[in-house]
């Protein structure tokens, strides 16, 4: 088998592990799952530290790496370093790279966000986008799940869709584990999952549970890595470019805005009715919003 050291010329380290997963023994699958779900730990821990955390011997870890075609443990580790450097934390997208530019920081941030938006929107397949809008319309309820930073996106998208009369709910980590929230989804529902940069084991467990027990629920994923674990369960996947280290949510926010605007464009009459209903019930009620000038200090 050809030895793999780096993802530069072929599939990256994570893709190689996933592609070979089904043919692995149970012990090797355990190692593969730990590495993919704990990338930074697996990459920067020593052989001895990693084998102890997984619960296998050093020799087993070395054989696992060779089984997948890597040049032993060091080859696997080098490929993981390449993956993190080039996919998760690419140098041209780090906060440090902004400081290296010979322009003011405000302009540098603006340029970086514009680049992220362009890469995100250009990567959206128009047919997949159309299918997503149709899924939103055909589903009885739309749930948007997010953990950590992604929870802001889940709440924002649910808020925007509710305003245009889509029955949408944000699912975030509150007092109940995310897997418990999956118990209440029905086959007529749509689940959209944001899982960006800091991939959560809890999000993956929730998605795996849903797939195993209620796979009639349509699943759409939005990730920063097209090889992320949850993608394998998705009916549709969208890739968002973000600024690593200090993560910018500009690009995924832009994608959300595009989705909401398309919902509006496809049923303008219903949207106008929903907005007018909101205006009458909320915006004109002084208990909720102050009319212009009422709170003026002058």
C-alpha cells in the first residue's frame, strides 16, 4: 500500500481515516473515532500519551497507522499536522495574518470577511440551495441546531425564519443534552445543523441518534470542513468559510440571509402578511417598543 504522509497530493488525513473506517477492526475503529473527534489532542499528544487516552498499546496505534497506509505513527501525526495547518487553521486566515498586512486593521478585517463570503457563496450549489428552500417549505417544522459559537447562528436563523412565518425553532445546549432534543422530532420535520470549526461530540451523537432512530427527518448540515463527521448523515451539506482562531461568523450569516431572502422571494404575499401581523401586534405596542422620539432625551 502506498505510504501517506501529507494530504497535499491526495485525500487529507481525516478523509483517509474515514474512507478506510468500514474495513477496520473494532479496536482500530475505536482509534479512528478518537482521532477524528479529538483532532488537536491526537495531533499533538505523544505516542505514549495518545495510546493511554484511547486505551490501546503503543504497538496497536502504530499498526493502525500502517493499516491505513501511513508511514507508522509519525507519518500519521505529520499528516494530521498538515490537515490542521491547511484545513482547520490555514495561515492566510489567522488573526496573525491580518496584522502582517500593510493596511489598517479595519480594512484588513473587511477584506478577509469579503473573501470568506465570496468563497462560501461561490461554493454553494444552486440545485442544493433550491432543494433546501423546498425542504423548508415542505417540512412542518424546521429545527436549527448549534453548539458553542454555532448556537448563535441557530438562534439567528430561527429568529429570521419565524419573522417570515416559518415554524422554526433553535436547538441549543441548555439544561438538557442535545440528544434528548432529538426525541421530539417527527418525520415531517427538517433539522439544520451548524457545526463550525469547534466540532462537538455532543452534536455528532445527537445526529447519529437521529439517523439511527428517525432517519426520515431530513438533515441539512453547515460545516467549515466538508469531511466533518456529521456530513455523512446529511441529505444536503453546505460549506462555510470562516476566519480561524478568532472565528468570523460573517460568511455563515450571509448564507442565512440568502436563505431567508429566497424564502421571502418565493412567497411575498405570505411574508407581507406575517410582517404586518408582527408590526400590529408588537411594533405598535408601547409596552414592547417605543415609538420614534418617545424615549428621546431632548
